[in-house]
């Protein structure tokens, strides 16, 4: 009776090498799948963040009212006194008045200020008061809308008329007699530019000179 032949050492080594290669390929595939899933989740989260924030800004900026103010200028870097509409448009900051309805206990007409503050997109708000001297931006409520912001640029237009000429955009809004008709917001965060946000102000062409 013949004894069964076992595996030689060479055959065992070859089998171990093949098995190791299969395990390495399987682990690499699982790691790649995990990285892909995390990437998709990050991209999905970014898209949701862009959609929600853009929708909020479009709604609140588009509802800007050309209401009166007096006492002093309204922007953080503006100087001088006088009267005019409660709107200040600078390259990196915008101040406007708009109605806000956000549930019980919070609603009405507010003065809003959107600006870049130490790498954060910050929204500040204060109940509307025609006396601009009553507003202390350093003491009002604030909320961080977006972290890791590298650049924020506003643009303003006096007319809604469409044109291929980009010179109609202004870096700052100098008129005290009315709001701009269109506002453009360019934002760069975490090394990437967001889709440019162009908002038509509902009452933007009232009293503009």
C-alpha cells in the first residue's frame, strides 16, 4: 500500500505567497472603498453646506429693505454722520436691513452685517433702529456661518439690466439714497471657490439715484 504524498516545502511557500497577495489585494480594496466612501461623504456634506448657506443668504439678502437711518454711517469702516438708507456695501462687508422670521420669539426687521472675521464668515444682527448710533457691532449677537474662509468679495450693481460688460459691477456701494439692485458674493473656503452667488434685491431699484 502506497503512502499519500504530502506538500513539499516549496509548494507550501508558494501557497503562502499567493495567499498573502490575495490578502494584500483584499485589504487594499477595502481601504480604497473606505476612502472613497469618506470622500463621497465629504463632498456630499460640502454640497449640502453650500446649498443651505447659499439659500439662506439669497433669501435674507434678497429681502433687503431701503429703510431710513440717521446718526452716522453704518459700516464698520465708514465714517461721518448724516442720513440715508440703511445699507452699506464694501468689498468685504455688507450691512442691510431685512425681515427675519425664524420661529417663536424671534422675528421682525433686523439690521444684518455679513463680514469676514479672522477666517470666519460671521453674521451679526440687531433689531432695526433708525438711529444707527444705537448699534454697537462689538456687542450684538453673532453667528459663524462658515469656517476656514480665505477670501470674501462683494460686488454691487445699480441696475438689473443684463450686460456682458463686467464694468457695471462696483466694489463698493456709495449711494445713500437707495440699495443696489443686484449683489454678487464670491467666497473661497478651504482652498476652493464656492459657486458665485448673485442676488437680486427685491426693493433694490427704489429711490436709487
